[in-house]
């Protein structure tokens, strides 16, 4: 599903250049559950932005379902994000003035889904995460764990094959964090490809494959088809 070769991402700050990604090579197969772990500044969030088509590399190639992402313009990238990728963020990214149902409907509006159909899909997604009775509540009326479940429902609403989760348990208490990870496992069992970004080793180790990143490079990969943990 995801093939990245020799990816470099350079940011310029005045006359100084910083390589956030420094020659990344990565292959993620359909229906894998992969975690990417590293400390702050390691490049893991930059890599997530690349995988999620939120940014483009300075050099290298990225194939998503065989499509060369670097050859697409912004409108085409937006369409790919709408159809293929569901995003879950640490800060939930919910609009406070909208109900849970309206928040979940937002990506469907951008995707051009009809009003009746997006209402049906959003309702089904909220029921899927156990919030069928809270769909008309606003974020301020929901707990942190419930808000993250709304965010998960929003990611699921368009039924994308790829789920990108950036520190999905980072703002949650232990109990809510366990609930969110249980949902990640359920989504994986239902056939979704999941890429989870975290700095927490206990969260990372729940994935079937763990990738360690440091200074913009992959340093270890526990890909099971390579005989266990490998060093870069």
C-alpha cells in the first residue's frame, strides 16, 4: 500500500537547512498495523505528514496504492486524502460550535457527499464508536475520551482504507487511552491499514510492527517478515 524510497525532507530557516527526513525507505503492506516511535524532533510527525499527503518530500519517491504522490497537484492530493486516508489527531481537532454529528459530517461535505448520505454515514460511524446517544452533543459536553471517539468516527466516516493516528492517546487518561487502543485493534481486525505515531513505547508495542525513527532516519524495524527486529 505504501512504498517510500530515499525520501528526504528539507526545511529552510533563513540560510540554514534542516533535514527532517534523511533518506527514509519504508514499505507498509495493506492491512498492517504499524507504529512509528521516536522522541520529539525525530521526524516521526514529518513522516506522518508525508504518508498522509499533507506535505511533499524534497526528494525521493512515495507510492500510495501504486500512485506516485509527488506528481500530483494540491487539488489531486486533497481528493486522495478525502478518499483514502482517515486522520486521528492528539488534539481531536473538533469544531467547538458543531455537534458530534456535524463534526463527523465535515469531511463528507468536502468530498461532495449528498446531505442525506453523509448524515447516514456520520450517524453509522458514531454508533460504531459507541456514541449513538451523544451525537447531538457539542465537544464541550463530552469527555476527552468521547471527543477522541468522535475524531475516530470522523476518520471512519468516508470508509478510508488507511487510518493515520498521531499520538491518539496523548491527551487522554489511562482508561480512555485503553479504550482508544482497543478501537485501533478492532479497526485493524476489520481490514484497515493503521499507521500510529507515538512517543510512548507501551502504545507502540501494541502494533504488530514497530518502526523506530531518530534524527530523520529509520533505525530499527520489527517487520515480522524480516525475521524480527532489524537494525538500520
